[in-house]
């Protein structure tokens, strides 16, 4: 295999990984603030993919462009969901949170299955088969656009946490909940916003993925697993870790599907997960224990 | 090297602990002899609880050495140190909330008891001493704060330690309860020859119990000696007792 | 056994005796369909108790118990089909494999501070990756499934777990009863109290001389071994194994649902939960068929809403509430 092919795979992996990273970032934000693991995360990604598919069918809206309105809509969904369904579970044991969100994931998958059937769907974009060439290295245009969109959303998110009052309040609540409540922050509202932000990430990521891959309702669990793997590798609760973990897993899977076979790529992320946990249990970007 | 005959039961030698650049415990040395009641005092943030965490194995020191009964214990796990004979209480009490009071104490007694029946019998004896026997069937999570403080002591005693680290067990007790606790501790100290190291803000208890007092300030030792001596030391008065004396 | 009786008030002992008598005589009293539902409930009660020892007693949340079930099933089935080694010997291999997987998860999971979530996510990851791994393992049939031969001449070879429905019913009953006796004995023991102490406050347990890491491993090993043994049962009972079924997330959910609905950490909760959920599932299937809702996904959709509804409505499980109402409360020893 030629050197240029390796470079190609590496670049493709990084680009796909940025989209994965954005999805995982949503999981990390929700866990970091609300302390609830969103076990329906992959299912929300699939829901976003269907939304992008429908918008494409109706208005011929490019899924990468659609990622912005879908992210906005998912923010609202997340906000409402936290306020109504999830909030009572914040103080309840983790296994009960798990059942609630798994129930939700089952509802999403099967509602999609009943509405759209089990067939796989894809969008035919004008640039689906185009690529940029850098000498002998070819890079899919769709992946470049997708990664760029993912970076835009991520940058906006970092700016939100860094420069807005609400963002600072959320960081404070994530650090010290009692303290945040004592100084008069409306913790329930911050939770709802965080869940909204988390779903906005997964909404944008899912929408972008619609431009890159085929999609079926049954894709949910594997995407949830992918997000888990990324956040554990990157370090639970670390935003930079989620992005970096996404790129790492993206590259590892891309290399594995070229060198070995595509069916083995999950095993590669699994090996990576075990390796990281064995050598650096808190994840690559996780804080060492105090 | 001093031989085992004149080595104290607990020896802390030049111990340093830093947290992110902040030195919480700064070259502290102390020695506690068998049967002593030794008090560690100092203002809030002086590093007293960190010192206890170091002795009990909850955190490992960056420098220095801790020896107990002639053997080095720094860096060992809390359960090993407990098995070696050092029990501790937590300043912020940590009961097993969903278990009964007697089970809380029996879990401590389990360490050296053959079976649960024996452990529970020993737990009952300790609860009687601490006036908690009538509440043995209640869930520990439902106890009042003074009772939870007593439970903390009961549980530590149940491990049958040679030395017990008491972290502010008098705080929150009413004066009569403080006196009862003082009497009980003195009794155990005399009859079982139990060595006690205590962090205490309640000076009434310190003066009544302690044979020696060690004063920490900003992580460093500033005085050590008999209670009456130490309380006259101008540095101590300035750093700590000065503000207390105003009360 | 004595621990079990000691844990119950007089009314509870009578009730337990009646239930046991009813279950023992059930094959004479009910038809095959009802018996199959009872079998499923008993088996669910067995697996729920295995999970409850880890979560309910020791506070470790495993969300991937299908892993041990699948490993046990495949280990015993492979030995039987490929090497002619019977299930009794196969059970040892099943347990060994389950415990080995548990050791790997424990080693990776117990070393870090936010161990709660890490451990749970790891259990899911291991189960999912086992599913993918077995899907790609042609030696054991891969995704197309692995089958145990059912030969007429082996009928009644009970030593090889080749029996009919009644045989498997009694086997499930024995396993569920055995698990109850084990759970009760464990909970009354020193080890059981170490479990409880860790569940309540690991740091305090450590300060009282409990070796938290070792005790957690023991809890995990007991739970994994029991679940792997359940895998042997399922392999020889159903005679077919598919990675997409036995390792699936939905299997793990089924295992933990009964104890959660019944009451986590109680002795009888997993049993009560299983005997409520299994018939409920059957009734749901029947009801949807009545209404002509056969579309793929319809049952699962309703099931998903039910899960969300039930978990919102029953915070600490049914058994503690039920036991109070009926005066059957487990005594706090």
C-alpha cells in the first residue's frame, strides 16, 4: 500500500473523527453538568439524521447546512426533556436513570421504525463523489465540509462556555453544585440548558453524518457505544478530550477498515479503549484524582 | 535509630504534603507514646485533618516517614493501617445511612471478630458504653448529629485499635454530652490502655483529656507540650488561642 | 437456609412455604403455556438475583450482564458440540470464562475515582464488543448462530441437560431457590456486610479495615459466575445461540429490570419483579395481537413507554411496599 493512501486514510479519519467528537462532546457536556449519562445519545443522532433526510427531501437542504436549524431544534427538545422527564431523575440512583433513558431510546428507535421502515436511507448530494486532490492524496469534499461544520459548532460551544454569563454559570454548577445553588443560580434552568446544548451537539453531528453515510433506525446503539468509547478514551467530562478522542477513534477505525476489514473496526476502538484505560485510567484528558 | 524500646507508638518524622503547590503539611514531626492522650490543635486550615489523612493512609506523604509500633506505615492503604491497629473517625461523619446502628458498628468489629454473631455482640457492648444501645435498630441515616458523632467513635472503637484518631468528635455536642464523651474516652484510655490522638476545637475537652498538645499553624508545627504550657506560649496565643480567648 | 428462615417473620415463613409448594406442584396443575411463563419468571428471578448481589448488595452498577450470560452459554455449548464435553464439566469452563471477563472489567474499572460511571460504561462496552466479536467468529457460527443438536436418542439424558420442558422447569426452580439461599446466606455473613458497607460508603468501609478492591472483585466474581451458569442453562434449554440475542443490550436490560422493579438490594425484590414483569410482557404481546398491532416496532414502542412510566412511578421498587402492606417484611438483622 502506498504512502499517499495512508495519508489519505489519516486525513479522512481526522475529518470523520471531528464529527464523532462533536457527537461525543454532547454526551460529555450532559454528564459533566447534569451528571446523567445519556444512554439514548446514539438514538438522538439517528433522529437528527432522519430530520436532515426529511429536510433534504422536502427543500433539498444540504444536511451540512441543515445541521444549524436541527441543532437549534434539538436544543429546544433537550431543554424540554430535561425540564419534564429527566429532572426528577437527577437525584435518583444511576440504574434508574439508565432505565429511563434506555426506555426513551427504545421509543425513539421504534417510532422511527414504524414511521420510516427498516430500509437504509442516504442523501445524493452534488458533491457526494467529489474530492479535493493534494498531489496524490484525495480527500472527500463531503468530509471536508462536514468537519468544517463540526469545527464551527464546536468553536461556538467553546465560546459559549468561555464568554457568556450562562456558560460561566454552567461551568460553576458543574464544578460545585451546592456553591452554585448558594449563590443563587437557578440550577434546574442550567441543567435544562446543558441538556439542550448536549442534544444540539448530537443534533448537529447527526445531521452532518447524513451527508457522509447511509442510515437506518438500528444505527442508534452502535453510535451510543461510539460516543461512550470516545468520552472514556478522552476523559469523561473533558471537552477537549471528547474532540481529541473522536479524532483518535476516527483515525483508528479508518486505518482498521483499510488494513483489515470494515467489520473489525469496532474491535479496534475497543482495543484502544482497553489500552487507554490500562495505561491512563482517567482517560487521555481526564483530571488525575485529587 | 532508636531501638523499639524507646520508640514511640506513633512516630511522624518530617512529613510534607503538598496539594497543587499549596503545602498543607510542612515538615511535621511528632511522637505519641503508648497510653497517651495527644491533642492536635490549630486554627482552621492548619493542616490537622490532612495530617490525620496521612497517618490513616487516605493520602500518601510527599516526604517524610510515618511509623507505627515499630513498622513503617506511610504509603500503606487505609485498610492495612486499620488492620495494623489505627482507627480513625471522620470530621464530616460517614455513617452507612441505610444500615442499622448496630450493623454500622458490627462492620467495624468484623475486622477482628470470627463471625457476624460475635461482631454484633461486641458492637452491642460498645453501643452500651456510648448510650446508643437503645437506638441500635434505627437506620444510621436517621440519627441526630450528636448521635452520629458518637456512632463514628463507636465504629472506630469496634475495630479494637491500639490507637484511635478522633477528628473533632466533640463538635456539635452539648456541654453535658461533651463531659460524657470525655469521661468515656478517659475510661477507655485507662482500662484498655488505648492511645488517643485527637483534633479538637473544644478546649474544655482538650484541657480535661490531653497529656500533651501539638499546635499546627499553616501546616507547620509551632508548639508542643503540656496543655497548660502550650496555652501560655505567645505564638500559640497569637495564631489561634488569641481569637478563642476573646470569646 | 437457616439464614433465610431467620430473615422472615412467621407470616413470611408460611407465605414462602405456600409459594414453594405451589411452584413445586405447578407442572401437575397448569398447562404447558403457563408452565413456560413460570419457567421464564423463575429464570428471570435467578438472573436478577445474580445481578442484585453486585448492585443491590455491593453498589456496583453493571449494565452489561448479558456478557457473562453469553460467555457461559457459548463456552458450554462449544465444549459440548465441538468436543463432546457435557454441560456439568462445561459449567466449570463457563464460570471460569465469566470470571475471567469480570476480572478484566474489574481491573480496568475499579482503579479510578469516578469509578461508578466508568465501571457501568465499561460493562456495556464489553458486552457490545463481545457481541461484535462473536458475530465475527465463524468457528462458533458467527452471526448466523450456533446450534446444539437435538437428537431423539438423547431424550431424557438428564446428565447432559437433554430433557423436556418439565425438566427445565424444575432446573430453573432449583436455580432460583439456590440463588435465594445463597443471597440470604451471603447477606448475613461478614462478606455480605462488607458488600453493604462498600455500597453505603466505600471510604468509610476502607477506614474500618475493609479491603474495598478485593471485596468488589469477590462480588463481581460471584455475580458473573452465577450469570455464566445461567448461560449454560439457556444454551441447553433453547439449543440455539445468536450473538445478536444473547449479548444484546436488551438482554442486559431484561436481567436488571426485574430487580429494579422489585426492589434493588432486597432479598425477594428480584423474584417479585420477575413474576410481575414476565406475565406482563406476555399480556402485552397478547393485547397488541388482539388490537391487530403487529407492525414491527409496535410492541417495543409500547414497551419503551412502559419502562419510562414504571421507573418514574416506582422509586424504590415494589417489594418493600408490598412487604409492608402484607406484613412480610424482611427483618433487618
